[in-house]
C-alpha cells in the first residue's frame, strides 16, 4: 500500500465525521539539510462536500546530520509557541507509532510565503530588520511560562553553555568524534571563558534566513525548530556567523554579521562577546561537517574552523 493511502486511511480512522480522507502529494518543497519536509493535501469528504486541507508532513529520520532526530520534541516546541507572539505553523497531529509510515511523524499547516537565500551580503535587505526583530522576539519568549522548560533536558543548573551544548555533545559521541582535538580544545576554552553576562533564553538554534517565511517585508512564520534550545541569545547570532565563515566564504569581523548589526538596532543595545559566540557556533559546525561529509567533511571543516578560531580567539584557544 502506498504511504499516501496509509496516511489517508489513518486520518480517516481518527476523524469520525469524515466519510473518506485522501492524501495527495502537493508539488515540491525545497528540501532542507536535515529532516524531511513533504507538502501534502488532505482531501476530506464529509456530508457530500469535499475539503482540501494544505499540510506539511514531517516524518522522523533515522540518520542524518542532526540525528538522532526527535519529531516529538519539534512538535512540542511549536505547540508551545502557538501560545506566544512568535508565528509558527499550527501543528495538527503527532503520531508516535511507527506502524503507519514506518516512523513517528507530525503534521502541520502549510503556510504561504517566500523563503530567503541562506546569506546576506553587501547592503542590507529591507527584510533584514523584520528577521532580526523576529529573532529578538524569539529570545524574549517567557520560556518557562510557555512550557518550554523540557528543553533543559533535566539540567536546571543555570549554565547556559552546558545546557545548550549537551545535545551537540551527544551528536559528537554518536559520530565518534567527541575526543577530536579541536572539539576537546575548543570545548575547554568555551567552558572556561563563558561571558559573565550569559543568560538563559529560548534560542532557535539555526536562525539562517531560509528558516523564515516572509510575505512582503513581514515574517509570517519561523520554521525548522530541530535544534531549539535554552541558551544565551547571542548563540543564535554566533551560529549564523559560523555558517557564514564555513559555507559563506565571507566571515564577519569579530563575530559580527549583517544579522547581528540589525539585531542590535532592533533591541537598541550593543552586543558584546560576539567572537565567543561565533566560536560556540563553530563548535557545532565541526559536528555538522563530520555528520555531513564523514572524514572528508570533517577534515575540510576542521581546517576552515581552526583557521577561523585562530583569527577570532588567537592561538590560545587550543592550548
């Protein structure tokens, strides 16, 4: 039986008022580098009428650069944010069993809008202030009140760096690179030099422009919450700076990017220690590169990352 037929039958069993439910693939959605994103239409027949409901199916992958995946965690994050002023697609269904599609999955509403290119270069886009303001809005979410304290993963020590990096260290262990000299040296440097003003907020984890859905100059949805965490808000800006350094070919000055400049303007406050938080992002990028390209990816990525760390922190980071 085709997976669409299985999903349609499953939804029909759980929607008692529906006479039938058919599932159709709905075109193409650009694939991300991590979890699968499949646009579908659920066509529900009820009392002689037919209703077409645009949805997105996100099944849980076993392998991938951010494995092990946890779609239930993603579902919970988005469900919690539905009660905030951060716009996210409404999550419509979560199924933990593997019996329907061979993996756990959730469904969310499919929203209309444009995604943005991965990087901003040169002069700032008129959409940049809206993205920066939305990122600041994410960081301002009262995460405990919104029920997001499960992201602490049982650690309420109040250490932003340790809390944020715990799942990344598990990924490094899964990849067998937890003892790599760069991760060990950088991990030690980060733990010793965490800024005194580090604080605990909700962070998106990967706030690159492609994870925002926009109409005009307005952000209508924030997508892809796989690596959402509790940590210092500057970590989001640092991860974007690390992406730019590794993949963009044009690293910023001392951890600064067009996004961090726009963020400063949005919050009305100068950001400090951005080079440290880019280093946090580079720690994560070393793990991403090892998962993406294996030994070759790690070798290339580590070389780029080590040279960037020398520029950001000086040679003492690896001492």
